[in-house]
């Protein structure tokens, strides 16, 4: 017991002795530890705030730098949209200042939209700029630049600044890279800046990743509001090329190195392609930095989300390393040990601690200020709610979001509640109450709040309780507001787009499929299942479903197409049509489309999405159309065969009729015989024209008429047409002219024969239906051709004829139709001409219209398209087809020719025609006989080969002859009545050298032979006399050339009639001898209208008589006088000079006429004979009568009828046949002869 008491007392004494010490030690230690923890926590908080501020500063610099880049892009786009063209040097000058001022840019480029047709043009232009090896290139699968493949369009880097370091990117077609092409399409369609995912630049020589900022440029003054407008009117792209490291390092270069590393990631890219750059990291790997302190911010850049992540490095921690917590802890322990002994020291340490606390407090206040700045930069509004008082403290940004000043909002909870949308208040109150009650850890809601302007804005409000009472009652809460109006609108648009897509799939009866290629899982939509007659639940979500429904015969093809679409170089979309089995067993046609939408880093496909549609109805219709087309083709072939046979059967006898008529007209004939034969030839040619019209129309309807593409001179066609109609104009007293605008190209490429056919028809109608007034043909350029790079030419044929009623105009271009049934009876015609014109114009990408007023005239206007032609091409095309002058005769002395022809009459016609030009002709009655004669070695210079012959036709005969190499160069010329499309081409393909159609045109035949047999050209004197009743009249004394006059052209226009030509020249000289005085008088009186009329008249007449120098001078003077003021002195002087020169030249003609004035004894019998012949011709209205005038005058010389002979000559020169008959009767009466006597 005593022992126990002693122990108890000892323990009590120890407690009394050491208790206070232990208590002080424990309390002091706890206080020291608490001081250490408190100071350490405060320093850590200050460090985090300082780090956050440093991160925000870096974010701001990066954003500002990139915004400067985007502004630069907008400025360059403005330059391109302000003008149609900017040269390479202008591009460099406009971008140099910005490149010097704004750092971190690898290059800026102009990538125009280049079509396939423009590729060579751009290449040539770039090489002309000094880039001799410029070529548009593509990026292949290995990342190498190769010559660009054939595409519809390209987007090459055409201008680049600077060139240094970027030269190998010049010409690179960025559309050949899928990632670049995607950004191009997004930029084009949105009209906004788009940024690519990370990529390796073609000019990259290190290991940095690059990105492109792309901005579309559209053609100015073209619409851009609609998507299709932006796609159609795209001009190109302005592109900023950035190396990720360069521009990030440049953005951070102006900042103090605070020991903060920055990582940049593209969150819009696949995970393995998100990393862009790491700046100032000192090798710290990215995954590790997330384990400690870090700060992140997402920014939207050109349609992509970039995440900037900042982390502190050891350097940052070194700046904030402090021993104060340790010192405080140690001091606390020391104070505990020597509390009493070192009271003064403890007091000093306490003061030191206070100073340190004040210092840290100041640092904390500064850090809080920096936090406020950071919140402002993050565009956040702050709120702090004291729940005991109901007061709410807000910052400036909170109020500014809603358009208020802080002073305008009462600092109460009710102020916030009054601004919340009434529909949002109930549910957001529940969310807030749940948090206040501790049910949710965070209060967060997206609500609508009313701005001062009345507009409703979407606000993201977030916060949490920061102070509670001991019983859990919330005392204070704080949080932020963020304006998310733009984000909500974007989200709504996305949701609407998704809804529209779903509705479109439903509305178009399209089934959706989504294939996870890696896992093999396939999603099939409800509509996909419905198309195949299943419920979705019945279909396994795998490729087995597709294989199960596919027709076995189509399965290999579908799988092959799918596999091909998975290749990285696959362009376009996967599309295939196949047969599928429905659940019911029915067979349907399905069209599937899709595209791989995701690849892994190795280029292997991960995901593919597409749709299907039931196209059974379309496929059935297509099959029906194919069958219908086959039936139509069979009908067309039967029709073509019939037309070909009919053409041959008609043209063969027509060849005999026209050929024998030509031969007969060259024999001695009486006037009646010559008249009958002339009318037979005229009627035959008219019939041939009708046949040709019917065949042309049939070929057009059957789609077998092919347009040629040869270079021709437009003016030659117009001159030839002028020559054809000039005589009619003179005969009918019409003012006829052809005007060509100076900007119309002289050389064109197209079908000149069909153009001439259209003009010949329209001009022929104009002359047919016009009895007085004018006929004008006007040729101008037409705007906006339907085909790019084509030349559209407009032709107008204007007359002052009978006109057409508005009702009749509607059926004017119908086949076998004329405007009025009485027109056919009065003027003739098949009613096919305008129908053919209409269809020919349509084939030449043009259109034809008519404007007409009955009694005033009509204007037919048509446009046709041609390709540009060159003079060199024209020379090559026409070198073999020039017609011979009228006074040059052709012959082939010593030439031997084999004529293969089965028709006896055609043999006779052809043989006599050929013998006229000294050709020795041998006959073969079929192709077999012709082949045998050739292969036997008989020497022939050429073969005229009919096509349709017995035993062996012309094609077979030609092939047999060409099979023997001895005769590979023997000229074989087809002479056939076939006239359908492709006949000429078939002849050439069989081995023939040339082609002549029946009925044979003698001149054309001779010129064709001259191309293959060397001819002899003999220039013969020009004869002005016809062969009449066996009387070969003497040659004329018309000079072969005269200054100011194109005599061969004049004779060609008058069919070689030198007598008529001389008569017209004499009349011109007599009628215009005082012209200069008349013109001078009009100009002196300033009567420019009369002067214009005078010159306009002589312009037309001079053209008709081939006085071309005067015609051109008159044209220039008319142009001046048309403006109703004095003409240019040079034009007037030139006109007077040419008129004077021509009148002086014509004195030789009038003198020649005087020399022909007869002298000697009057022979009544000869005069009577000529007068009787003349009377017969006048009765028949035969134009040959006009050519007898000088011979009748000679015969009457020295008689009492000399004066009447002069009157008769004038009447015949003007084709006044009625008056001439009366004068002939008067002459016969004056000679004592009976006008009604015997004409034999």
C-alpha cells in the first residue's frame, strides 16, 4: 500500500514539475506548426495567382498575334476583290510592308481557281514571269510533289511572298491534299477564314508542324449571299502559311521569361494529331505537366478550337522559394523551449512575424488585383451574395453584359431575380435551392436575362456557397456570369441543321448506314431496314446484314468498290448500284453512296458513313428507255437507209439530166432550143435544191448531220454572197449592202458551208419578197457566248419587202410551212428553208429570231458560235480548194483515167465532160472490172469510182486495190449519188483520196482532178458573146485590166458576161461624169443629208461593178457623213481621187465602144435575121437577149433605124424587155418589114 502511495505522489510531483513545461511545449509546438502551415498556404496561394496572371498574359499575346494575321488576310483579300487582276509584282509590293511589320509568318500566297482549260495559260504566264520550270503539282501519298493529275480545277500557289524558303511550294495545288482541300471547301462555302489541322509544309526542312489560314476571294460585283453563288463566283484563296513554332515563339518573344511553359493543341483534330507546339518547356513532357499546377484556355481560331496550356517550370518555383515558413516553425519551437528566458527575443520574433504577415498580405492583395484583371480578360462577371443581409456585390463586367453601369443596379438579390426571364425563374430557383441545401456541389444554369436594351441574352451563371453557419445554414455564396448568347445561337443552328438532315433523310426515303470499320459494327437506320422489308431489330449490326441482302452476283462488285474507296488516294465518293433481296423475296435496285470520314495515323480507314435509296423505279424506267431507244434507232436506221437509197436513185438520173443539158448547151442551138435547155437546167437545179433541202432536213432530224470544224475567212463568204446577189440587186433596182463591224474577227473556225447555206437562204428570201427599197446584211459580235472561249457572231438580214404578220411569224420556222399559202403559189418554195436554218443555228449554239411589219419589211437575226481561227490555218485549209479564175481554162493532156460507173447515161456524161479537158477515159461497168483492170497493171493517172455498183461496190473495190502496195498512192476519187451524213467519211476511210457528189458540178470535178493530176493551165481571152444559132460572134475589146477596177471579180459576178460588164461600166461613166460637182454643191450648202445619199448610192454601185478602191473610199466617207457634219478632209480627198481615177480608166471602155461602132454598107437580110432572133428571145423573156444588143446595133449601122438601135441598146442594157419588143417592131416597120411576118 505504502509503495503504491509513494508512486502516486511521485507521479503527481512529476506532473506538477513538468506539466507546465509539457503543456507549454505541446501548445508551443502546435502553435509553431499552425504558423508554418498558415504562412505556407498563403505563399502557395500567391504563387498560384502569380502563375495564373503569367498564363493569361501569354494567352493574350498569342491571340493578339493571330488576330493580326487574320487582319492581314482580310486586307489582302480586299486588294484582290477591288480589281479584276493583280500582277505578281503588285502582290509582292502590297504584302511586303505587312510581312516586315508582322513577324512569325512563313509566307503568304495567292491560290487562284484554275480550270483544266486554263492550266496551260497559267503555266505559260508564270514562266513568262521568270519561273521557267513552273508547273502545277500535286502531293502524292509519300508527301512528294509530282505533276498535277488531270482535274476539273486546281488551286495552285501562284504568287508567294517571300520566295526565299518557299520556292518549292510555288505551283503546289493545295486541293490535292485532303486536309487542305477540306479547309478550302469550308472557307469557300462559309466565306470566312478557315484554319487547317496541323500538317507538314511542302517547304518544311525541319520538323515543325505548320498550319494554313485560308480566306476565300470572290469575283467582285457578283452575288455571294447564297451558297451556290459563293461556289460559282469563287475567284481563289489568300493563304497565310505559318510554322507553329515560329509564330508561337514570336508571340512570346516580347514577354519576360517568368519560368512558364506553353503547350498548344488543336482540340478539333483527332487525338494523335492535336499537338501543335511546345514553347519554353525545357523538355518537360506534356502528360507529366497535368499532374501538377497548370492553366488552360480554349480559343476559337478559323473554325477550330485551340487549347493553350501553361505550366510552371522549376525556374518559376525558384522565384518564389521562401524560408519564412521554416523559420517561423523553428522560431516557434525555440520560443517554446526558452519561453521565459528569451521573452524579449520572442517579442522581437513576433514583430518580425507581423511584418512578414503584412508583406504577404500586400502580396495577396496584389495577387487578387491581378486575378481581377484575369477575370476581365476572361470576360467573366463576378457576384458575391451575403445571404444574411440580402446584399449582392457585382463587378463592372457583370453589369456591362446587360448594358448597365454598376450604379444602375440595386445591390439586392431581387434585382437579379427581376432580370431573369419569367419562364426560367422557377427552374433556376430550384437549381439554386438544391445547391444551397447541399444537394449539389455546384450551382450552374444557363438562363435568359433581359438587357437594358430589352434584348434577351443567354447567361451562364455558376457559383457555390463559400461560408456556412455551424448548423450548415448558407451565409455567403459567390460565382460568375458569362455571356453565352453567341454559343447558344451556334448550338441552336447546329441542332436545327441536325434536325433538317434527319428530315431530309426521311423525306428522300434514304436509309442511313454507319460502319465502324475497326470493330466491324454497322448501324442501320429504320429507313434502311424498311427499304429491305425488315424491322431494325431483326438486322444484325454488322456487314453480315449487307451480305445477306445483296444479290450474290453483285456482292463481289460491291465489295471491290468498297475496298477501293478505302484507299488514301481515292477521290470522290463511294457510289454503287446493286440488286438486293427484300424479306419478301422481291428483287429491288439499290443505290448506295458513302465516304470514309476518319482515318488513323497510318492512313487506314476507321469509319465510313453513307446512305442508300431504292432506285427500282428509275432502273425500270431506264430499261424501258433503252428498249425504246433501240426501237427508235432501228427506225432511224431504216429511215437513213431509205433516204440513202432514194438519194442515189434520184441523183443518178439527175446527174444524167444536168450533165447532158450542160453538154447540149455547148452545141450550136437555135434560140428556142437554147431557151428550152436553159430552163431544163434551171428546173433541174431547182429540183436538186429541193432534194438537198429534204435530205438536209432528214439528216438533221435523224441527228446524222455533222458540222465541220475548219478555219475560214468570214469576209470571203460575205464577198461571195455579195457577188451572187449583186446582179439581182441591180436588176430589181434595190440598194444592197453588207456591213461588217470592225471588231468581228477575220478568221473563224467552224462550218463555213452551213453558215453560207443559212445566209444564202435568208438573203434569197429577202430578194424574193422585196421589189423596191433596200436589203442590208449586218454582221456584229454578240455578247455572252454560251460556250466559254467561243466567239458569238450575230447576222441580221434586213429588207423592205412584203413583211410577215405576227400570227404567221409563229409558224415561220415549221417544216414544210410558209407564212401564207398564197406565198407558195406566187413565189414558190418548199417551206423547208427556214426550218433548216433554224435547226442549223441551234446546232451551232445559237438562236434565230424575226421582227417584221406587213408592208414595211422584215429583219431576220441569228447568232452562231465559232472557235477562234488563224490565217495560217486558213491557208492550209484552202490551199487545195481555190477556184480557178473565169478566164483560166484547165486541161489534162495525156492523162489516162479509169471511170468505174454502171449507168450507161452517166458513163456518157462523164466521158464527154472529161474528154473536153483532154483526158483519155477507159470504162469499167462494175467494181470487179475496175479492180481487175488496175491489178493487171494498166497505167492510170487516177480512178473515178462510183460507190453503188453490181458485183463489187466502190468501197470493196478500193479496199482490194489498196491491198496491193503498188497502188497505195494511186488517186481514187469517189463519184457518188449518196448524200447522207458519213458518206464522205466512209469513202475516205475505205482508202479513197477525194469525193465528188452527183449531179456532177463540172468545175468542181476539174478542180478536184487538178489536186491529184498535174493539169495544164491556159489563160484564154475573155469572151462576151453567147453562141447563138451557129453564129460565133467576135471577141470583145474589153481591156484585161484597168486602174481602180477588179475586172476578174466583175466578170465572175456576172458569170463571165463581158458584154454586160462593159455596158454597166459605160452606164456608170455616163451617169457619174458630173458626180463631183453634185457632191461639192451639197457640201458647200452644208446639205450633209443629200451628200450622204449621193455617196451611199455610189458606194453600192461601185461595189456591184467591182470598183473596190472607190467602194472602200465611199464607205469611209459615208461613215463621216452619217454624223451630219463636214467629213474628214483625208476621207473626202481619197474618195475624189478614186472617183477621178476610175472615170479616167473608163474612158478606155467608152473609146472601145466607139471603136466597135460599125462602118460600111447596111445589110438588110443580116439585120432582119438578127432582129427576128432577138424578137424570139424577147418573147421568151430570155436574158440572152441583152447580149445581142451590140450586134444588132452593128447590123443597123447606116440604116434609117440607127437612132432606134441606140434606144434598143439602152432598153436591153436595163432589161426593159417589154419596151425592147416595141422598139424591135418599130425598127422592122421603119425597114418596111412586117413585125408579124415569118420568123424562120
